[in-house]
C-alpha cells in the first residue's frame, strides 16, 4: 500500500507544494512546528533515508540545502533540518525555522488556510541556485567576496 507521501506526490491527497524535480518533492507539513515547516521526500518509496539509492539520497540533500537556503532568505530566520523517519514509512527530511521562544511540549498553533497559502506562495520555487557562504563578494551573483566559497554553485565560478 502506498504511503501518504506517495499519495501526495501522485496528487491523490492535496498539499501545499513548494518544489518538485524529477527525483524529489517538497510540501508544507500539515502539522507544522513553525510557519513554513516543509517536508522533502524522494519520489521513490523507501522507508529509511540511508537506504535510498545514491542518486535519490544526493537529490534529497540538494533539495534540502536549496530549500533551507531559500527559507532562511525568505522568512528571515535560521532554518533547522531534522531527520526522524518514524512517523511515515517513507524517507523524508523536515525543514523548519528556529524559534528562540520554543518551549518543549508547547504546540505551534495550526496556521489558517490563508496563512498556509501565503507561506507556500512565498516559499515556492521552480529552481534554485544556492548562494555563497563566504563573507564578502564582488562577483554580483551572490553575497561572497573575492574568496568565494560556494564553488560550482556560484555563477561566476570564482574561488
């Protein structure tokens, strides 16, 4: 029987889609830990992340990195990445923003339909280029400096 995530990927269950490529699918969690809480799943149904074929594992991690970068930029808060894998038998990664006021056991209030639509629209991407991670830049394509540290992700390819 197909997992709930497979049903979402195939359009049998509606979702707030954030991103999709040939190997991965990302959507808002319907029980979020914070506004914008996103799940990244491979398009094949494998229970454990570490059991994925290398191609899918790498694709999931690329998508996680790109979406985390985008969430940080769009929502203006540090993005946390969590792998649990016990709630749905389909490999997945959680992305959610850091809440400095978080209290263990305190539930995040369920966002309204309007809030979910609005945050999905803000976070939705069709393609992403992960920015640089160095301090200063004059290349124009990122926020790095002359010692660009993003390598192949930088449009100018400088290092």
